[in-house]
C-alpha cells in the first residue's frame, strides 16, 4: 500500500479543545494574484466534554445553498451548554466553488464530490478531499452532507442513505435519514459511487446521511426550514444535542432509486420540453420529454418514453440540454 505524506492542509482550530472555535482549513495555493496564497475554508468546532462527534458539511457543490445557509446559521447559534460531545461544522466544503457560485472549483475544475479519497499531491480539490479522508472523517461518528439540485436540477426534497454490504451500518444510516425529517426518504443507488464523499465516509464505517432539498441555485423559506430542522434532528439522533426531535408535518414517504438506469439521459443536443412534472407518477410507455434541435426548423423532436414505471424524483432545471445530460430521475416504491 502506498505510504502517503502528510497533508498540506492545516487547521487553525484545536479539535480536542472544549468551547467554540471559529477558524480555517488552510491549503497553500500559489497563483498570479498571490504568490504565497492559500485557500481558506471556514470551520467551526463546538465541543463540550467527551461524547460522539458529528461532522456537518454543506457547499460540497458551490451552487447548492440550503446547507451553506443553515450551517452558517448554526455556527453562531449552537451553544456548548446544549451539547455533549463535539460538532465539526464546515459550511463550504469546496470554498472556491462557493465563491464562484458554481458547481465545481474555478481553480482546477474540481468537483469535490467526485474527488475522493483524494491525494496529498493532487489538484487543490483532491488535496482537500484527502484531508477529509485521512483527518476529518476519522474524527466523526456521524456525518451529514447537505445537497440540493444546484443550478441545473430540481429535486423532490429528501434525505437519503445507501444500500450497504454492512446491513447494521445501513440500518443506522437509514434511521438517521428518516429522522432528518424531509418530506421524502430515499434509498439510493448512485450513478457512480466510486469517488463520492459518501463512499469515503461509509467505507470507514461511519453513519452517513445526505440530502437533496429542491434546487435551481436558490433557496426558499420552506427548504431552509427543512435544513434547519434536519440539522437539529441529526444532532439529536447523533446523541450530541440535548433536545427533542422536531417532527415534520407528516412522516417521510419512502422511495428507492434502485439502479443507475433510473437516471434518464439525453442522446441529443437542443431544447428540452419536459412533459411530466416533479412528483408525477408515470407508467411504462408514457411520454416524458421531447428535445428540439436548434440547428434548423421543421424537424420533429426526439421523444423519450418511460421504459419503466415510477415517480419523477428529479428533473433538469435548465431547458438547454446537451448530449449526456440527465433530464429526469425515476424513483420507485420500496418493494
């Protein structure tokens, strides 16, 4: 096995000290505007004695704002007197992407959620992923990573966990996802899980919960309320926050994305006309979308029909579509 060198990322906080600390994860970055510069990722550590540790993250993608907003709020509202244990809060995992308002980092085009386990000699994004893998994930017992659809997707608001070979671990993750309190709870199969943050956490045996809380590159009062409530409930579930669960108005509806074929992808470039709405129930053979060519007029659109039944769990937000773009995701009732 390759012996990896120390990380080039350093923390200005002491993870073992009691109290509330606000600081940075510093990653040296030499560039035209700053020869001895650094990527400065804000971090808060809130600790009160011994107990479990929760690692809370947002901004894994820089255009997904529910996690960023609610976790920034948490850093100035959570008190040590209300917890037993430790909470590590990183509202903006991919700080350069958040600054740019983009899904990926403008420094290296790095997608944080496709960079794990990372490497200390890799790109800036891979170096930060490596720090998470080797230094932050080992500290935690539970991890919550808050996503939404960003600029390109609109998604039924859900908390989710994955099918895992360790069924006891899977059960703990699903319990955490249900207690988050989103309107839907998903069992997910990712298109490609190999380089996800999710997989890095799960492979170390930790409880991991992720979310998708609508999208469009914005927030609403409803989605922020979901995130605020979900963070509260996750800390209660983690055994850290000394409080009661905040129940949603109804129990979450449980659905599953059972395989990669549930992600419907375009085989054409052009303008997308979705013929179904988010949350619609569809049957095999139903017309889901038309894609119109922008190269010339008078052409019939390409039509996409459902190859299986299900519920529209996610849809493309932008009507401009390219070859390979996912335009809809199907979910199914759990058998």
